[in-house]
C-alpha cells in the first residue's frame, strides 16, 4: 500500500509538471506569464491539426444491432455494468479490475442477470491491455482512478473501440490534446460520462434554453459542492488516490459535473467557445483539520500536506462574451449542490432547490405577476409539463431507482443508443477535453495570482460553424 501510494505521488507530481510544461509550450508560455488583470489578447490557442487527422464533431459510424461493451474499473464501473445489463441492445462482453474480487463480483452479476458470463480480466494493473485487444468489443467503459483514464482511452481507440471515460477525462492539457488527436486519428469516439448532463433538471433547463424561454443567454453558475471528507480518507476506494490531488494541485479538481450541463446550455464548442478564465482559491483548512483532529485510519496519514484551497472559484469568459462562474469545494460541511444556474434576458433558473423566474409569465399561462419572485409550485408544475425533456419523459420510468436519481441510466442509454444507431453522441472528445481542461487551467491561474489563462480551442475553430446541441 505504501509503495503504491508513493509511486502514485511521484506519478502525480511528474504528470502535473509535465502537463504544465507541455501546456506552456503549447501556449508559447504567454497565458500564464501575463501580468495579473490583463485579459489575454490571443483569442484561441490550438496547434494545427496533424496530417492524417479528421474532425470528429459529426463522426458517424456503422449502425450496430447490439453494442458490445467492456468495463474497466469496477467501483463506479458497476453502475455501467448494471445499466448495460438493463439495456436491451447492449451486451457485457468483458469486465476488468486489477482486484480479483471486484471483477468476479461483476461477472457474477452479469451471469445472474443474463445467464452468460463475461470474460474476466483481473489480477494486475496492466491486464486491461489484453482485454482491449479483443475483436468483439465496440465500447470500452473506463471507470478507474484519473491517472489511468488517458492511457486506457488512447489504447482503446487505437484498437478500434469507442472510449467511454469517467469524469474528469484528463488531468493535464497535454492529456486533453492526446485524447483529441487520438480520437481524430482513429475516428473513434471518446465520450466523457458526464452523467449530470442527463439529470431531470439539467435536461429541463436545456430544453427551455433551446426553446427560447431564457431569451438571449448571458451567464451561468455551476459547481461541485460535495462534502467528501470521509471519502477522501476512505481505504480501498477513492480515498486511496483522490486525496493525492489535494497535495499536488490548488484549483478546481473536479470541474465537469457542474460545467458539462451549463456548457451544453450555452452551446460551448457549438456556436460559442470558452475563451479564458481567472481563478482563485480560499485557504486550505478543512482536510488538515480532519487530519490533525480525527487522525483518520489510526493516524497513518500524519504529516500529509494539502495545498488545494477549500473553495476554488473560477470565472470563464466565452467568445460571445458570456460568463460562467464555477466552484469546487469537497471539504466544507454543507449540503450538496451543483448550483446549476442559468441567466438570460427573459428568465433565470437556479437549482438546489429548482427555481425559475420568468420575465413574461403570462406568455406561458402562469399565475405569477412578474419576475421578482421565483415561480410558485403550481406555475413550476406548468413549466415542467411544457418543458420536461423528451428523453427524460421517455426513460424516467426505466431509470427509477437507478444511480444518481436515474441520470446514470439515461446517460448510458443515450450514449449506447447513439453508438447503436451510428450517430454522433451528444458529447464528443472536444467536450471531454474542454470541460476537463479547467482542472489544469484553474491551477495555473491560481498559481499566477489569478491571472487570466487562455483556454485552448480543442475544436480548432469548428465551434464557429457548429450548432448548439439539439433536443435529443
Ligand atoms: N460520474 C459520477 O457520478 C462518478 C461517481 C463516482 C466516481 N466517478 C469517477 O469514476 C472513476 C472511478 O472512481 P471510483 O469511485 O469507482 O474509484 P474506486 O477507487 O472505488 O474504484 C476504482 C477501481 O479501479 C480499479 N483499478 C485501478 N487501477 C486499475 C487498473 N490499472 N486496471 C484495472 N483496474 C484498476 C480499482 O481496483 C478499483 O476497483 C473516477 O474517475 C471517478 O472520478 C464518477
């Protein structure tokens, strides 16, 4: 355990530094060294597309009768196994975890449900390489710790599979570009499993945004505010690896749950694009307090030093001039929230709890007199009746009781259905890279006195002609 942890720590430090230098090279070093307060003048940063690569924003593939899946990492990955077992056009071909018991349990669950036992790959950290060599797999789900996401995605795509990767897809900017380049070169999808894009409220807001309820969109707010102090010190699960990032990075360590949905509302990567961000962190206090006062796991973590501020706040400016506030805090005692807020000229929505204010309520037959108050329960019910997303309506019964209020199932059904039909999934590698890039970019801004940092355009200009995500 100690050897593994220390090799991981070395890996994290090396990869953080390697990523930083690679991204500085990609930007000519200009973004991080700009004086604090001056907005970057270079609007886009994207190395030219290497020869032999083609864009994947509209990539279509051969339709399939059954989508044959394999899953690596069977903690969170068990959700993807279970969902696949419940989707009539999916089949679990193989399961993989370095831990034998997790792989065996997953195979048992498959056999119990379908009578067919998937192939099992377990026992060491590289056994997944054998699994992705198989010819009978269409999609490889990757639900391992973050350091494994990119090597596993790259190998899966190189071997002709679509990669479905957990959040965040990548830790460094350099890794984000590796995902983009490999997806374009292999013409395989790299889809980030951002389940929060498929929550009932997120789909409701997306539908309203597309149907013009908000008028012109101007600003969004989002976050990952989730008290994980217990999880961060857990043994045998996320605590084994996730706390390490609190020692090596000071920024937004987990941006995509909040950012994915609001990026889709605003059409980021499709008609608009992230331009630059500024970021600042509060002091680090809470993890150190737990460490010193609770001495978790019998005091075995004594002496650990954390650098990640308890609360990180970043503000992103987009090419169309819109703004996004995004926060990260996994250590402060508080109820869960992703904020999930959207403002436009005609309406505002904020979540936790869901609230909507509308400039012209009469237009929708509502009882509200004006927009100075949130809609009451009855008016909200009217809006839900009108604007609940068709995908949610279609799948809500089947998704009841499934992971994260049903959104995991809706996400898995939708992504696998796109692969079955051969159509482009709702989010492609440019979204995975753009949303994940905030991790490194926020740390760079924090490290430079909150200086503006240019956000690379992973679409290399395609965003200008792409249309915002439609109603699925
Ligand atoms: N979308 C969500 O709501 C959500 C929720 C939880 C976790 N996650 C993400 O899922 C991923 C996994 O998180 P988790 O909570 O399951 O962590 P975990 O530590 O509980 O599980 C990770 C699993 O991967 C296995 N593993 C590690 N390295 C491996 C390797 N080289 N080969 C094969 N197996 C390997 C481990 O044995 C373990 O079973 C992370 O990226 C996390 O951010 C997403």
